[in-house]
C-alpha cells in the first residue's frame, strides 16, 4: 500500500511496540484518513444555504465550492 506523504503524531499507550506493529498502526490510520478525505464524503456531510433555501444536492455544492470564497449569502453547514 502506498502511503501518502503526511506528518502524523501517533501517541500509543504501550511502551514496547515493534516497528512492524507501529507500521501497521500508521497504515490503519492512513486508510481511515483516506476514506474521510474523499470528496463524496465531503459533499454528503455538508448542506448549502443560499439566502432562502437549504440544499443537499451534490451538483450545487460542487459548483459553490469550486471558488476560494463563497458568493455572498451562501454558507456551507456541516451536518455532523
């Protein structure tokens, strides 16, 4: 499995841990983060508020977030 280039701080409760066990823990963290960083998960976890209505439509959310800043009176709300 190709691990992405990122910095992680891993705090473990065990003082004696082999290199293989540590590598397995880090690989598991990367798998979890890769799932969460998926764009579809982002679109499912947000709603777009546009002045007088709220939408969950992926197409509208994609269009709104393609710019660095949202247009006036548009807000992203995290459903979590």
